[in-house]
C-alpha cells in the first residue's frame, strides 16, 4: 500500500511503538514520532520518521504538531505498563495513562483528527469468569494500570458518542487490548530494551545471558496444571501488524472497535522458562516466591474478532519463535552495549 497520509505515533521510540513505526514507514506513511524518552530510545526511531521530543500530554505541542505535519490519524502507545508499580504508585499511572490520554484526545478533536488507534490492555478484564476471554466480557480491572487503560477506553467511547456517528467530522477509534507482548524483529534491528524490565520472557532471556542471577516465579499454587500463572503471548511483530491493520480499517471508514490482541492460547510461567532454557542452552537459576498482588491466574484471549475483521494472519504464532527472537535480540543488544562502552 502506498499512501501520502501522515500519522502521529506517541511513544514511537518505545518497544511496540518502534516496531509499528517501521511497518508504517515501509507501508508508505509519513510518520511523526512524539516521545519523551522515559523508556524509549533514539536508535529505535526509524531514520525516515520525523522525531519530536516531548510529552503526549502537552496539548499545545500536540495541536501544533497535528497542524504543521498535516496529521490525519494518531496511534497512541505512550504509557506506563508495570502492574506492580501501578499498585505502589497509582497516581503516576493515572497521570501518565489517563490524564495524558485525555489531553491527547482533546487535541485531536480540536484539530479535527478523526482516526485514533489506542494501545489498551487485557488488564482491563481483571480476573475473568471465563477463558478464553472475549471483548464482551465484564471489565473489572484489579490494578491501577488496568483501570487507567479502561478509563481511556471510556473516554474514547464517550467522545465517539458525542461527535455523532454520521457526522462529517465523526471521531472513530480502535482500542487494541494487548495480552503479553514479547519477541524482537527477526533481523534483530529492534527489540525490547526497556531498563529494569519485568516481562517474563525478557527477564528469562536476561538470565540466560548472565545479566540476572535468577528468574523469580511469583506463585506456584495457582489452580493451573503446573501451579503457575498462564498467559497468552503475542510476538511484537504480529502486534505491530495489528496496529497497521487497525489504522487502515479506520481510514477505510470502519466503525469504532475494541479488539483483543493475542493468539488464543496460553503458556505457563514454567513453560516459558523451560522454552528459554532450551533455546539458550543454559540452565539459569529459578527462585520460587509468593504470589504478587494483582496477578491474574489465567488470562487467554479470544482473538477471533481481530482475525476475522482485519483478516489478520500472524506470522510468528509460536512460543519457540517468540523466545528465540527475544533471546537472540538480548545477546545482540548486550554486545552493542559492550561495543559502545569500549569505543
């Protein structure tokens, strides 16, 4: 697809945002990245993307950027994502995930930007009564992180209702509820480089590379086959493709949607640890610890709507591939860090 349309990507220097920006540029979009580099990296920004260093909650900056770059759509990634931290510091999450989103949406409405793709989270479901969990399930988040994401979904829903579905300037959005994102570009150009990462696959890969003394397993007495939590893992490249598909869907006039982003099957903590050990040929230490507040025993998606509505066909739907790209990325990334230190 070749297009002259321009898109603003908040958090485009971060993990998922950078992968999506590369797909956007390769698909012919003019991309403007807005990032405050809280967790992003300059090297992750595509060389053909325009970079603006700033906060997505700076309404004046956003409005000026939307006008000057003739932005037609926004993909909103910027946000904090660490669930335990949200429990200990909830106001940080309500500020950055909810208040910033409110300012960004307001800027879009003021400048008549109509298409909005939002990075939401499966954390909005809390502890689901039934798995796999579909988009119509009750939303009852058990962490401030999940609540902050759900509040943004509510704002988007209410703005759509207020703008009038049939109006010429009707505002529309797609909220993608991410499950557990991991992996890296197969060519290792991009990957997860977040400092003090807490995601299991990243932590296990760091342990396999000798960067951590052990991998903690929080809770071994859950009502699951091996006693550990079960999650639905999705490769970051497949998730980036889903974001691109969501944008194209809105541009084609599709109505607002809320969609799960996963593969529809779960893997336990122990299964992930074993997979990384096998791929890396290392036997790093594992330390069993107590349950964490706000951990959900089983969270697996029903992603059938995403597959059918967008004709989304994931390319990396395999835990082994996810862990392999994540591990190879970690090794390559640490080599790059070492080379920069020696230079």
